[in-house]
C-alpha cells in the first residue's frame, strides 16, 4: 500500500478575478489554480483534492484560509521544506500558499475548525473610496453611525436560526452561533469602517447579508431593532440587501489544541438543532 501524509496549507488570495473557491468547469477558481500547481509540483495525476475550511464566493478575499490534502509520502519527501517557495513560481500573483506543514493527527481543515473570522470594510467618505483600495473596500455613499450599528449587532449574538440572512440550501441547516459582530473605524483619514464577524460557521451569503442589514441601520434608514426582528422571523427578507463580495475578507480560522482536533471534527459532523452542537456546512459569503 502507498504511504500517505496529510498536509495543512495556509493560503492567502485576492478574490477579484476568481469565480470563488470551489473548482468549477471552465471557471478560474482558487481551488482549481492551487490544485493544478500542486499536481505539477508533486507530479500527481489526477491533481490532489483540497478540503477547505470555508468556501468563499466569487470576489471574496482571504488572508487566513486553511486547507488540507492527502498525498503520497514519496511525492512530499521530494519537496519537503520548499513547497511555499516552489509553489510561488507556479501560482499566479493573486494567490499564495504561505505555509505547508504535516497536519497533526485528527486534523480536518473544515470539521476541526472552532470558528471563522471575517472582516468587511466599508468607506462612507462622500467622495468615494481611495482608488488603491477599490478592490477590497465597499463605498457606501451615506455616513454611518457605528454606535447605532454596534447596538444593533449586539442583538444578533448567540446561537440562532439565521435563515433570514442565508440563501437556503437543500438539506443544510441555517443554525449558527454568532460569536462576534462589531464595527470600528480602521482608517479615520479615509473613513474606512471595518466589521469583524466571527462565528462557529457561516451559511451561504450570511456575512454579507448581516453587513447589508447593518448599513441601513448605520445610515438611519432602519431602526436599531430591525435586524433582530428580521432574525426572529427566520424567513429570508427581501429588504435585506446582500453587500457586494469585494469588501469581504476571510481573516482567520481557529482550531483547538492538537489533542482536541479529532473530537472537534466528530462533534461538528453532528446534525445541528438550536439545542445541539452542529454541522458547519460553511460558505463564506
């Protein structure tokens, strides 16, 4: 039998010119580009398959994406210690593999994760976004009040059914635990506000829908209680505008200590209800 090794990859990318993370026929995707580069480097046919912590949509960026793959030990031994540098010569400039290490026992990039942290950046300067930031910052032409937004976001924390802020997928739960949602000025000079959103997992379009709901509170078009009222209804609300993808970046995936990885993966695979631990079918949207 062929001896195999599981590798952890830490990845960063500019999502502007990708059709999302997941490989798709006739589309340029992050997964496809990295898997093809790995196939060339490791001389594997077919290419190895990456399992990712959070699938990002078209246009979404990442500074802290994590994935794993399983490859023959013989293939890995020829490039051990040099993979990030050698992959840099094979990958396009909008994606980089920052590190490659042998994964601890029990590690699963998706199911072992404790939480995902995203940041959404918004500029409310009336003259618009600084041109050099136009690919990762949304221009919102109305001034926003961050105190109002933080008061509204605090009402959304905890474990809830976020169906009102998710695109429903057949067979997938929309119950999530929102751990953190807060707004702060990241750049006063250029009027950039950053929303930090952290949860055990996210369903499709959830982050961008949460941002869209808070922007209309911040600019005064909705009351502070409105997003929590939408949440309580548990029905997708057409009044919630999903914020554009380019303002969103996946910043960090958190994992337990090595000895807790396998247990966390097992726990995460359980079907989620509002009173039980969960399946994190996640899409970073």
